[in-house]
């Protein structure tokens, strides 16, 4: 398996497509969650319970720093996504996202659905993801610098590392259930209690209860096989490296698992639910080329139809 | 080695070393058993065994005739994200600032015409049978403790 990772070759377009997919997703995520990040500026500093890189800091950063960080991260995110001055932009983008999400996690509530997104963005920021399909590439073409376009490990290895990060994340999550919950986690009762806990918590805080919580708590027999399948999916994540069929099957299973978690517990993991967490596994450039061909095929038809 | 465009094109042994380092970094919190190294984590969400009963902290409105009225996450915590609101309220109570938070909630409620019947706020710790509550049973409440109470001034 290690050979598949360190020797993984891919075209430059694949890494560039991942840059665009992850960049668009994170920028939209930041915009959508901006009220949450901006609200951090108003939180009482007494509640500050730093994690990660913020541990050395005794006090929370001021409001001006939070607002500046959000604006700069968004600007860097847009620049990195379109591949403008990619290297510094991507570093600032990843650094800014790390800062904002670490800060959001530093108030006694770890949500865990931002970890993978941050880690994959850090990997991407260390990769030459703007050699094609970017403003940087256009500029270097104009100045006569040829862009490297042959498939190579230069582009494939970062994709494999981003995939590996995703795989290890799932394996750790699966192992945690057996480590902390023990074999009892698989009997379905624990999962039923988690589902009921999530529903009761939302109900008491005035939120909307999960769509299927009542149904699965009423028919709790379904939760024993569901618990087993959930742990099996997480622990089986490394099979994505075996081949395309294994990869597709696992990604479909993992995605359905997240849909199930959302429907029964109202806990949404945005990056996997939108497929972004799994994107490094796929030849994204083929989707882009197919879409381009589809658009080009429709253009003459449209012009004929219009005339 | 560094390419002419500034990106580092690593030899196989170095790619292997970096990959190994990435794996070690990701696994390190598991070995140390800490969840405080964000974005690295042991991913313990929903991994522990959980009983049927749980104590929740929340805030409720009280109407003039003494009935309870549910509030929204944005009224309780100034955010639409229930998980954040719960976590923050728990931290506030742990820090002994329940009265302060109660006053903030009362202030938000006082500015809402659709909550005009709410005359007081109670920040409470309620213990529920979660399975019973999810099934819609009325008798899920096991215990209720008022941590802070304040009036809504209009």
C-alpha cells in the first residue's frame, strides 16, 4: 500500500481540479459559517479553553484579529482557488482556516467535522496545485516558462497523501468506538442511546429533532447491524487503495453512513456529505473534461435552435 | 530537491519519510490519548458508551401564568447552531456565570414581540430519559434544577 502512495503518479490537471473543488468548498463553508466565526469575537474571554496551536495563548484574540483573519482567509482562499500567486495564497488560506477553526474549537465544544477539511487543505497548500488551470499557469505560459504537464508523482503523491489523511481519519474514528465504547458499542443499545441523546439535546435547546430519530429509536433492532456496519466501514477505509471498484464501493458506503448520521442525529459532516473529503481519490479532471465536452456539444445546438 | 518554480520535488526516500511522518502525526493523539491537538484528533465523537439518562443544560422561558415556553438556540446562545449553544452554555455554567448569561437571554427575549408572554427566564439543568423523550413520552423528565433565574424587563 505504501508504494501506491509514494509512487502514485497523476496528471497536473487532477491536482488542479482538487485545488478548485476544495477551494470552492472551503470558501463557501467559511462564508456560510462566518456568523459563527464572527461571534467568537464577542465571547467572554473567561470561557476561552484553547486547543491545538492556540494552547500557548492565555487569552482569546481580540475581535479585530478574528475579523481580519476571516477576511484575509477568504481573500487568500479565492486567490488559491483561481490559482493566483498560489503558493503564498494557499499557505495563508490553510493557515487562516487552521487559525479560525482552532479558535472555534477553543471554547469547550469540539465538533470534529472540521478536522479533515483543515488537514486536507494543509496537504494541498504544500502541493504544486496551480501548474495548470490557474492564473499562475497562464502567466508562466505568457512569459515562456513551460508548465510541466506529464503525469508524475509531483502531482500524484500529494493526492495520495490527502487520500491517506482521509483514510487514517476514518480508521481512527472506527477504532475509537471499540477503544472507548468496547465491544458493547456494537450491540446497538449504545447507538440507540446516542441517537436518543442527540434528539433530546436538540429538542431541549429549541432545535429541530432529527428526521429519523424517533423511527430508529422505536425500531431499535435495526441499530445493532447499523453499529456493526458503521464501525466496519470506518475500519475498512484502507480498501480504497486496492482499486476503483473497492474505492467506489467504500465511498458510497461511507457517504450513506454520513447521510444516516445526519438523518438520525442531525450531525452533518459537510466535507464528506458534499464528497469533498473523498475527492482526492477520484480522477476529477475527467469530470471537468466531460463537462467541457458536454457544454461544447450543446453550444452549436443552442445557436442553431436560436436561429 | 527544489524545482525552478520553487516547489520541492522529493526523491522517493524523502516522499516515504514525509508520508511516514504524516501517518505518525495523525496517529500521535491516539497514542497519547488526547483530543486537544486540533486539527489532529482521536475522533471520540459518539464513541463512548452512553446510558439512557443524561443531564442537559438549557434555558426556558416562563410565562406570566407559570407555564414553560421553549426558546430557540439563537435566543439562548446568540447562534443558530444548537451544538455550539449547548457547549457554550455548559461552559458558562461551569464558570459560575449563569446569572450573567440569564440576563443576556432575557435581554434578547425582551426585544422579541413574539415572546411577549415570557416574563422570566430560567437556566436549568434537566435530567431526562432520552429514549422516552425521543419517543414523545411526557414523563421523560427525571430531575430539574434551576441554575439561574431572571426577569424579562420590557
